[in-house]
């Protein structure tokens, strides 16, 4: 309903030559300065009231810099970088704590399937971001939660000794099974980290999709972009990819990228509308100069 009702708003913004993006009842407009953002916001408020009889939600709308706002769980930084918004990362961390709660009556297989189902869906949504520093910084913290969960599931010193022995721990190091420290502290212990090292967790399916994606990029042959389907390279070699600029750092957007040519001083404002249909979430458009809308909650993927 929102898409149909607000179609006239889209045409009005296009007529005015404004860069914007809208999804359902979320809309954001990019302009070149704070003053321009405030001016356009006031004019659109009047236009919406006059033509569509809509009142803008003042609590969820305003003129702000792009790095201070969020659109459907994403945040746009100067230079065209896109990252998950802080609220989306906070919800993700809360969900990680829930999924790795040792009090769940689940087998290891069920734990793995539950984790993979959530984290794969989350990454399928937020993998659009090209600024992933905050996500990669959570890798060690997530694995610590995994180790804490398994330590608690081994119950007592006998169960922990047997589990550590199965994982290759020998000799005096097995004495850590009787340690009285808390599970969160033990998850950082060198013996527990050696027993449940990253390779072991990955081998049993307790993976992090962003680390696997990085490994796949590093393993790609340097001439993969020149191969054709059905050739010697097979399916993996048939995927076209742009040759990286040698002057660009890994994980960054090159200055030659048109997305990064955006103004460093872009401002955005978000118009929050109240509809009986509620709010919706979806990834932003991959188009060029687009803007994002937000309902003030940060949006984003959530199971």
C-alpha cells in the first residue's frame, strides 16, 4: 500500500532533481549540505501535508550526516563506504548470546544447524556492506562464546578431561579440566583455545561466513577473470571478476570507483511515516547516487 500511495512522491522528488531512495514508508534524500537538507525537509513536509494529507513523524525524521543515520540496518560513510549500523550489530550480538547459551537442550548437530541458519541469513543480508571492520572484529568474540558453551556442556572435570583428550590434549595440560574459573574466563585459556582452535570449529561446521568469504577470495587464481565457462578453470574459474587496482588496499573501495566519488559532505534526512501496514526491511538499492530511508529503528535482518 505504501508503494502505491507514495508513488506520486517519487515522481515529485525526481522532478526536483533530488537523489533519494525509498522502500515502502522509509525514505531518505541526499543533498550537499546541512542547510540544504533542512530546507528540503521543510518543503517536503509541506508538500506531503498538502498533496497526500500525511504528517511526518518528527521523532524519527531529521537532517543529519549520513554517518549518523541508518537505513534498513546499514550506515553510509563518507567516500561511499557502507557498513552495518550500530543497532544492527547490537541486535546481532544479543542473538549470538542467545544461540550459544549452554542451557539449551540441543545436540551439537542441532546447535550447528541453528547457528548456520541464523548467521548465513544475517550475512546474506549484510554482506552487501563493503566496510566490514566491525563485523570482522567480532570473530574472536563469537568463537569465545562457542568455546564457553562447549566448556559448560562438558559439565564437570571428568567430562571436560575426556572431551579435551578426544580433542588431542595430552599430559599435564589435562589438569585444566579441574579449574574452578568461570566459563567465560576459561574460554580464553590457552589449552581450551588449542583444543577448540579455529580450524577445529570450522571442520565441525561452526563457521563464520565472512572469514570463509575472505579465504575464497585469497584462493582465487589470479587469472580467473580471463577464463571462460567450460574451460580448464571449471566453474570457479568461469566467474568474472574485476582485476583489483594495485594501488588499493584490500577491503577498501578504490578512488576510481564511481561509488566513492560521492561528496564527502552528503547529508540525509529521513521521513518516517506511520501506516497501518507497519514497517518493512530490505537491502538498499545498488544503484549509484541513492539515499536511504529509515524508520528510526535501524532496520536490518532479524530472525
